[in-house]
C-alpha cells in the first residue's frame, strides 16, 4: 500500500518564532494524523521544529532543497549531512520555483536526487507544466520528460523510495487548482510512465502528490482520486486551521 502524504512547503515564510507557533498550533489541532505529515520549513527552523515533532507519531521534517556536493566552498548552501544532522527525512527537489528562479536543470536535479537517496533520505521530486505548455496540449509529454531526465537513471531499489509531486505551475499560488480530473489524468500518466520502465508493482507503490492551490475546501475531492496520494501544500500550510483540515481530508 502506498503512503498517503501531506507535505507543507512553507517556502520563504515565517520568522523563527512565528514558525514555531505555527508548528505547535498544527500539532494541537491534529491528534493522530491519518496521513504522513511533513513540515518542509526554511532551513533556520529545521532544528527547532524537529525538537517539537520528534516525539509525535506521523510527523516528519522536510527541507526545501539541498546541495549536490557533500561539503566544501559553496557559500550559502546546505549539505545533506547537515540536513540529516538535524533530523530531516524528506527533501523537496526540483520545485518549479527552483527550476525557474535558480536555474536548476534536469541534470542538476538528477545529481541532487542521487545525493538525497544515497544518504537514506526521501526526495519529493517535483514536476509540472506551465500554462503555455498545457494550452498547447503537451503537458503529459513535458512532465514525462522531466521525470525521465531527473529519475530514470535510478535503479528500481532507489526509484521505489522516491515521492513525486505533480505541481502545475499555473496552479501554484494562483488560487486556480487543477480539477480533480486534470490531477487524476496526470497522476495516472506518471504512474503508467513509471510502470513502463520499472513495472506495475513498483509504480503502484510510489506516492504521487498533487500541489497547486490545495486548500481546506478542495483537498478531499483531490485526494479521493485513485492516483492522488496526497498533497504538497504551499499557502494553506501556513494557516494551522487550513492545514489541519487538509491533513484530515483522507
Ligand atoms: P500553493 O499551495 O501556495 O499554490 O503552492 C503550491 C506549492 O508550490 C507547494 O510546493
């Protein structure tokens, strides 16, 4: 059975104190999560949030990025060993904001994926198309190409540890969610791409999350689609009530 996951991507939001308050507020509202919950906080919050989460079943810590090298003269960067040393379990890779604003290429993301997996952490590998690409009808081909370039060098024993997040760029932060049918279509296409290379059993065991304007009102319908295994949530993960409702949407 594949895992149900709700991951909150705080992006570059919340001061240290406000982040801790958010974390405590969410924990107060969710006694026993029905899904694996991941808090993908900014780097400065990781240590303290881990201290809060570590005794709570079902809650995990995620980073929003990592560097592809082990260590060295990379000013401003954060290594996988550093992340591991503060209790990080998941690392978001290839978010469209990293691809677009920081020029992260498929080849770089393949390297980062290797680094995360070889250290025993779980990558949340993001993919998704722009509005132009969707309007041109080539969204499935585009997403397939991102997955092939970023992940298909992996052996089966590594691939089965990957979590994929489909995040159409036109739905991120816009309030315009993909319809449940649009999400299901893409998730099924991703699963079938993976099945073609790694077999149906492996494809069926991988969690594929939807991201893009997920909120308390639409989460239940999105998560009820057969190939949608949860969400990667931006704005709504910054509001304790909303995020708690999303976690309880399974
Ligand atoms: P929003 O939920 O704010 O649209 O952001 C989605 C996202 O980018 C999560 O990684």
